[in-house]
C-alpha cells in the first residue's frame, strides 16, 4: 500500500515534484519544477546536472545522502533565487562553497548538517527571512556568524555534534562552539537554541537570554564568565516554562571565577521553571548545591546528571521526586556516604520511579542506599558502578535486571550474588580478580547475558556458570590466565577474545548456539565435544588463533549463513561439514597462508553470494578468473573479492585516508590503521599531509596504528601534540594486511584497499 500511494503521489505531482538520480550532466530537470530531490549516482563519477540552473522556479532542493566527495558549484545559487528550502546535509560543503547562499533572500529553511564547517560564513546574516538553520553533527563547528542578530526571522537554531567526551555528552548532543554572536537577545522570534556559551563582552553575557522565549533544550556553558548572581537572575530561566532540558557547565578553574560563595550564588540565581524535566550540572565547584535542587521545586524532573562536582560532600534530596527515572552521579570526590538525606526525610522510602542509576569516579564512596527499614529504589532496572574502590556492598535491589561493575573491588562483586532478578551482568577491569567464586552465580537463575573482560589475573570461573539455564549470551575477553571454560547448553551467542591461557574450547553441548566469535587466542589448539549436535550455528568468526590447525570438526552447519576466518597460520583445510552449509551466504578467508585449495563442495553452495579472499597466496593463484584450478568451484558466486598478497593499494585509498583525516580531524576520537604491506611510495603520500591538518586532531583520545616497523607514518613531533596516543608496531603476520578502519562514536567506517567484484 505504501508503494502504491507513493507512485500515485508522483503521478499527481507531475513535473512539479521530482526525485532525480544523477548519473550524468545531461539529466533532465523541467523548468517548471518546484520541488526537487537529487540522489547521487556512481560515487566515482559524481556530476552536478547543468539543467538545475534553468529551473529558476525551484522552491525546494533536497540533496539526498551520498554526495560526500562532491563539491557543489558555487555558481549554482545564483540561478536558484526563489529557493525557500535548501538541504545540503552530508554534501561536502566547505565554508567557501557556502558563501554564495547569502544570495538566496527568500530562504526559509537551510540545513548544512553532517559537514565539516569550522565557521559559518558571515553572508548568512543577509538571510533575513530564514526561520530554521540546521547545523546538526557539524563536528568542526567553532563559530557562528558575528552578525547573526540581523537574522530577525530566525526561530530555530539546531546545533549538535557526533563526537563526545562521555555518554552524557552524547545524550545531550553538545557541540564545540566557543562563543556566541553578540546580541542574540535581539532575535525575538528565537525559540530553539540548544547551546549558549557565556562570554565576557557586552552582548555576549548570559543576560542575552532574558527576553528569549526558548523551548526544548538549553545547555549553558562557560558559566565562569557570569559576572555575578544578579546577571544569573536576569537571564530569567525561572520564567522559561517551555524549556524541558537545562544544563549548566563551568570550564575554567580560575579561583576568583569558580570557587567560593560566588559560584554558589550564581547557580542559585539560575533557578529553572518547575516544568523542567531534564537537569545537568557539570564542573560545579561550590560546596553546596542550590536550594532549588533540594526543596522539591522541580517536581517534574525525569533525568538528573551531576558530573565532576568534586567539592560537594553531600547530594541534594532527590529521593522524593515522583517522576525521576534516570540519575547520573559522576566525579564527586568528597561524597563518602549516600544517606537518608538523599532519599528524603518523610520516611516513606525513596526514588519511587527511578529505573537507571549510574555512579562513576567516586573514590571515597563507602556506602549507599543502606536503610533496611525503607524501600529504596523499588523499580531500579539498570545500575552502573565504575571506579568506586571503597564501595563494598550493593543494597537490596528487588527489580534490578542490568548491572555493570567496572574498576571496583572484589568485595562489591560478591554482593551481587543476592540480586536474583538480574538478567545482564558485566564485570570489567578488575585488575586483581583471580576467580569467579562458587556461589556468586548460583542464585542468578534469570541471568541471560554475562560479559567478563579485562581481568588479567582471572584463572577460574565458577562451575555454577554451566548451571545457568537462562544464559543465552556469554562474552569473555582479555582474561589471559583463564585456562578452562564450561558453558551452559542454553547459549545462543558466544564470544571469546584475548584469552591466551585457553588451549582448548568445549563446544559439543552447545546445541542452541547461533553465533560464535573467537579471536586473539594465541594458544588455542583444538575444539572439544561431540560437534554433530551443534546444528543451530548461523555465524562463525575465527580470527588470530595462530596455533589452531582446524576449525570445529563434525559440525553439521545446516544453518550456517556467515563464515569468516582470518590469521590462522596453521590452517590447511576447511571442514568437511561445509558441504552441508546450503544456507551459506558469505564466506571470507584472510591471511591463512597454508590453506591450499578451495573445497570442491563450494560449487554446490547455491546460496553463496559473496566470497572474499585476502592474503592467501595459494587461494589467490587457484581462484584466478577463468584460469585458476579452483575457478570452476566458485564461478557461480555473484561477488568474488580477491586481495592479492603484497599488491600495492590503489591511489584512491590513500586519498580517502588523507581526505577523511582532513574532514574529520576535530571530531576524531579513535583511529586504527592496519597498513603493513603499503609500499613506501604510498607511505610518502600519507606523510605529505599538512602538519596543520594532523595537529588539529586535538580531540583524539586514542590512536593505534599498526604498520611495518621500518615505516614511520606520522612524525613523533606530531604525535607528541596529540592526547592519549598509543603506537603499536607489530609483525606483518599478526594483522590483516591492507586493512584500515576508522572508528567514531556511534559510527564505523571501513575501507578495504581493494574489492574486486566478480
């Protein structure tokens, strides 16, 4: 029905509303068109249709995702003077290319989201009819146009970014603007302003918010620049009844601006309207929280986040807030005990609606929710406790389902044994944990997910693990001393990574197993058990197990859909059971140098859609198109991808890396590059990237690069200017060659140096 209505709408609209896929410059766009959506064609041959310059009556132009590498002609805007709506999201728009948009005097809606734009051009200030300016996920954005006060019709400024320091930043979408244009208070129509950075100059102070009827979310940062409590009160936050989310943040620790009574008075003066639903306070350096946070003056709050308020020794009384569902308390160094004052003093219990609680970086916290006479957090479902080394006990939590314990002491872990309603348990980064003791898991009869990681001393897992009949997902990683593992037969998903103490793995009884992932187990040699009963497996991934000579033998593989194996130095053949994998759709083999040939049964696997070979010299030779000995076995597969060992990466890949770093430098939080077999000429190409570009990666939190030790991809002087850089040089046999993956928060971009489709 949806497709039918869509087709009917296109017929009725005729030439007035068009969706055009651009395959060449000669694409037809009628002159009478008023609303146009452009869809890019081939990524390698993106062109912009000349015909659009003749559609002078065009009112709406939407550029659909996919134009990342295309530069729009600056002259385009001179021909589209009647435009009311212009959407250029993810269209590789630089500041220079946007300057001409200022000519579009009739524009009402403008979106340039998902572009790297450090500064919005001043020409935008001539758009006096513009009502909505959308700048979502413009990670490099640092400055709005100074003359923005002239945009008198502006109602909505939508700003956010994709790179965040924390999960809380991600939830709030905080961007990196350092200062605001002067006299924003003159925009009397303005309703949406997610961020306001307080300045010290006239026209940039917090008093600019006084007469704005804002709605939705407002995050006020750089509060160290607020002159005094009178300025704070003059912002009139208490009268802004349409604000549902409000955040406060300090970013400087100058003693005069931040510490003492002044900062407490300023926060007191920023009292919100009682309609507020979400509240966040960051880097507050007062000793006491304001009265309005403790006296139930905000009865409608559903979310509260207090982060890095390190000088406060006690918490406000949140326990009687009837609708509070999410509470985050991070970085409060002086809090020792979360006591009855936190619950509220009416004796009726506390936090009646609280479902999610996160406690992190509280080095002196010793106890919380310890009141046996009152029912505390009766509906709490999720609890996260991170870096609370002195906290020894968890309270009674009758409804808890999701528990994350990270960087705590072992005593706290033992107290989780009584949480009988628990469904998911994550144990991470316990440096001294040697065993999961018998009895710890015994009462967790509802547990369906268990994850244990970064416990380098862990050598023993309780035998109770095998008795958890509800457990469907088990993940164990970076537990180097673990030597054995007995899993329950109920498992659906299983992942084992970085467990070098394992020499064998019992799989025989896992009759319900659907997904199995094994990686970086350097001493794993064999699989145990009667594999013929493992019939439900759909996805199998085995990577970096150099001692493993064969995959699990005896499996039926009747339901296998995806098989990926990599860096198995001793593997000489694929399992015979592969002949039964009639549902197999994807087969990938990487860096298995001793694998001699493709099994004959591949020719009978009619469901196989993709076959990928990387760095397997024998297979590469035998699978050459039409002349290889094994070509007849794979010729029926629609997509065959072969990456030859030592093959030079194409020019496009190096240009891709260079451009990606330039476009994303301000937001990059993690970079991982696997480039062992890139020849020197391509390393030189990458080294020639401007140092200014590389040095602008000031938000980089973690980098790992794996290259040939003799190749220096990035100079040490540049690395020294980055934050949290880790460089690891490994031998070429340890990692997939020619791989590069760049990981952003919430986004993964992968680039293989060569994909040769069949």
